[in-house]
């Protein structure tokens, strides 16, 4: 094959004719395809390795479409001569100012070469065709421009493909130490007989001192380190201080050793190990949206199967003497077993339904994106548009109604506080505004074409009204999060007065009306006299509350509902069923956790306040699953940029608001599951069965006292044990941080060992993991400072 050609067009005659005549499965068709493959492969094998990478960016600029992120080619100089090199020079200048990792000498040489080419170009333009050697000079100039572009690309490629092994090792070591720290706090937080307040104070002071010393050394040019290395050393110093402080605890290893082996052999550890190992494969990362539901269902099924293996779902066996062989078996095994099977079936159904809302990646050409990702305005059929709109409204109403019924079922919404009024009327109002916004945005191009001003006003006013109402709800929740009726003792002072009878005086009816009041007043007076003198002053005002068994979880549910409504507004209208299934799956996971917790933990044991690893891991896997099931992919082209303009049709004055809206849209599932992680502590207490904590009252006690003894305490057990409550929150945050940190460590190790950049694969997800690590770390420090320890 000669070298006097620029392009090859491969076309083979007879293939279509053979296929139409004989069919696709005929041997003649196979022979024809084999012949065509041989003819095409022959010239391809003789071609060099200079593939045409520059065609895609050139055509993209000519057609006015964005250049794909995965393309590494440059624009063909025959179409863009001088403008391209000017853009490259401006890019190199801007990038060198922002990053500063380009070699200064090579960058200076490129600038000198660009200046000489610019002067040569101006000279050629001024002379025109007057010179006899104009064509030779022009050809020489073109070769110089091509040489400049090749050198610029080589410089950028060398800089972007540069690896720093020492920094990678230090970073992995810091991440590994952070994960170990979180693991120690999660598993041995209660066993550490040290003051967390002093521990965090010494650690912060040590970090501040080390950072000040290193900063002084850099400022005085004693050390020539960049800020990244400085931060790494400060973090390492704080971790060393923590481990040195924990090492002084003598009885930690003796208490901590028995739990270590059981944790390593648990199903949650195996699932987390497979999840981290799979991050080393690009094939898994591309198919992560389908693998995450499999890991979730496998983990919970293994947890339920372990209940059966431990004999907690079977009838208790007895010895010939009548002693049971399973003394720790909960008496509620008969109802928990069937319920667990039903809940597992519901979980698998939710996992199946979540696949209908997936988006596609560029690496999967055969994949078809979900039709639910398209907005209502893209539907041309009016009947189908109306049916889809009604379906979205029904899903939204189901979310609001379910939350309200749940709150009322557990004794909430029985007062006239501002938060209760907001839940009763604010949630339906927000749902009404969202449906109005959907109606306006879906019919903007057709039915409301004559009312453009009103339409634009509605497209701006409706989302901002939702933002304002959601902000008002969060403020009321922070001000007074209690949604139950509360009655203080001073409100019942009026009961001390004896009311007169309005009927006939000195009658029997009057005596029956007055004497009981006098008796109750005398009884209260005698009780107050028999009570110690300082007890009332210490006790303060007595509060009578109704429905405190769900007071903590009710506040979290209201917060999740507000976040769900706002995040739903930022998505397409037809993604509303996905949010409904998301909340349903979260409810199923919480129910499974409460049933398993009820079977494993005795009623009054200390383990009742601890969240097991499988629950935290399943909660994290559910967040990963619904990241994909809400129409997202961890690649930049799949980001829903239109979320930045929901309520801001005319643009933004800064980058903060659109970045916040796009981040909320992208990581909506992670935000919901992170904000609702505390439900893993509250839900087993909330689902506390009345007969599981029932106590037999004395025969001489009255009915009211028996009712108080028989009624379950539910979440009030957390208030009665504040130390255990704070420790449970501390351990939950440490476990949540450990699971995300291990996954981030695996991704970093994959990039370090395989020496590849995983920008397109996992950067958006890892950005959120880093943000979650920072948020949970702040919460972790706050809990440590608030925990009362000697």
C-alpha cells in the first residue's frame, strides 16, 4: 500500500444482496461476511498507529456541539489555523496560573515559539502573494504551527499523566489511619475509659501546634513544601496524638479481642470486602448501578439466614427436665419470621422497580435510558402527557399522606404548636405548589403560549415559594422539634380550685360535685408535704406529654420529607415514582433492622443502643443504589445542569447558588440517606412491641399506674440513658464514616496501583464521599464535646 492517499473509504458490494436473498443465518451470508472482513483487515494491518483522533473535535467545532470528554485529539489545522494556536496559548497561560504544575522552562519555550509564529503570520499577511516564495513560507509556517500544537499537547499530556509515588503512599497511609481511628471508636468507643473532651482538646492543640510550626518554617523558607504536604503532616500529627492517647488504655485489648474475629467473619464484612475489591475493575464501576442492589439484597438475606442458623426463628427446644436450650430467644419469633420473609420480598421488588429509572453511560451503547427521565414537556401525545401528570400527582400525594398518617399513628400532630400546624397545612401547600409548577412547565410551549409573562413569573415564583416554605419548616423544626401535646404543671393549677355547683344548694348533687374536688386537693397537698423540700426545686416544672415514644424519629421524618419535596422539585416530573419507591425501600430496610434487632438483643441489654454493622452498610448501599435509580451516573456528561435554573430562569449572579442546586440534584439519594441515618438508632425503639416490655403490676395498684407500667417506653429509653444515647450516636457516625472511608481508600489504591486516572469513573461519587466525610467528622467532634464523661 502506497503513501499517496489521505483517506480510505471501505465499501464492499454484495453483502446486502446476499443477506436479502439467503437470510442472515445462511452459510453463504457467513462466507460473504468472512470475505469482507478479510478484505478490510488487510489494509488495516498495514496502517500505522497514527489514528485520526482529530476528526471528532474538528467536526464538533464545525457543527457547534460540545467536544466529548473522552476525546484526546486536537482540531485539524487546515480548518482552524491561527485561532486554534491562540486558544491553546490562552489555555496554557490560564492553566499555568491555576495549577502551577507545568514546567516553567518548557512553558517559556512554547511562549517564545508562539510569539515568533505570531510575528511570522503578521508578516505573511502584510506581504500577501507579492513574494515568489510565498507558498514555501506559508508551508513552513503551517509546519511550525503544527509543531507548536504537538509540543503543547505533549507538555500537557506529560503533566496530566504525572504520578507522585511518595505522595500517593502518604495519602493512602493517612486514609488507612483515619479508617482505623473510626473503627476503634466504632467498636471500642464505650470501652475507652478516657475523657473524650480532653482527647479532642489535646488532639486539636497538637494539630494546631504542628501546623503553626510547619507554616512558620515555610514562611521563613526553612522548608520548601507545598500546602498539600503541610496539611498531610498536620493530619498525621493529630492521628499520632490520638493513637498515643488511646494506647495508654490498658484494658482495651482484653475487652476488644473477642469481637474482632466475629466481625471479620460476618456477612457485612464480606460484602464490604467484595465491594472494595470490585472498585479495582472498570467493568464493575460501569455496572455499579446494577451491582449495588444485588449487594444490598444479599446482605440482608444473609442476615436473616443467620437468624435461622442461630435458631432464633424456630421453636425453642426443651430438655427432658423441662429446661429450654435457648434461654435468650425472644418470645416474638412467631411473628418476626413471617414478617421478615414479607419484607425481604418487598425489598427485592423495590430493587427491581428501581431499574426502570436508570440512565446510560457512553461505555454502554446498547443501553437505552429510561423514559421517565424525560420531562413532561417532551411528550407530544396529549393523552399520555395527562396520564403521566396524574401519575406524578398521585405519587406526590402518596408521599405526603403516608408521612402524615405515620405521624398520627404514633401519637404526633395532637397539639397546636407552629410545627404541627406547618405539618398539617404546609406539606399539602408545598405539594400543591409543586404540581402547579409541573403543570406550567409541561404546557409552556403549547397551551400557555399567549401568557408568556405569566408563565415566566410562575416558573420563577413556584420554585422559590417551595424553597421559602421548606426553609420556614426547617426553622420551626429547629426552634421547637416536639410535635406532641405537652401540658405543664402550671397549666393544671386551675384544678386546685373547687368549683361551685350551680344547682340547688345543700342537695346531694352538690355534695357529690364538691367533695371529690376537696379530696383531690387534700391528696395533692399531702403528697407535696411528704415530698422532700428541695425535690421540687431540683425537679422544676413537671411536664405531661402525650406521644413522646416517637419524638426523636418524628423530627427526623419531617426533615426527610422537607428534603424529599425540595429535591423532587429539582428533578424531572416523571421521576416522582422513584422517590416514592426510595422512601418505601428505606422503610423496608428500617423494618428489617428493627425485627432483627428485636430477635438478637434482649429487652434491657446494653447492645440495644448499638447499631450493628450490617444496618449501616445496607443504609450506605441503598444510597449508592438510588444514586443511579434517580437518573444519575458518576460522569460529568450525565449531570443534570438544568437543575441550576429551577426557580432562576434568568440566570444567577454568582456560582454558589447553581452549584448548590446541581449538587443537591446529583446527590439527592445520598443526602436523604445521610440525613436519615439516625433512624437506625430510633427505629428499633419505635417498633417496640407492647408485650415485649410488659410488666405485671401489683394487685393493689390502680388502673392508671398499671397502664403506665404496661405501656412501652419506646424512644424515651434514649432520654432515660443519655450516656448510652450519646455513645450510640458517636458509634453510628464513626461506622458511617468508616464505610465511606474504606471505599474511598480502595478507589485511591486502585488509582495508585494501576497507575490510571479514574476521573470519568468515580470523581463525582468520591467528591460526595469527601463531603460526607467532612460533614460526619464535624458531627463526630460535636458529639464528643457534648458527651458527658468523667
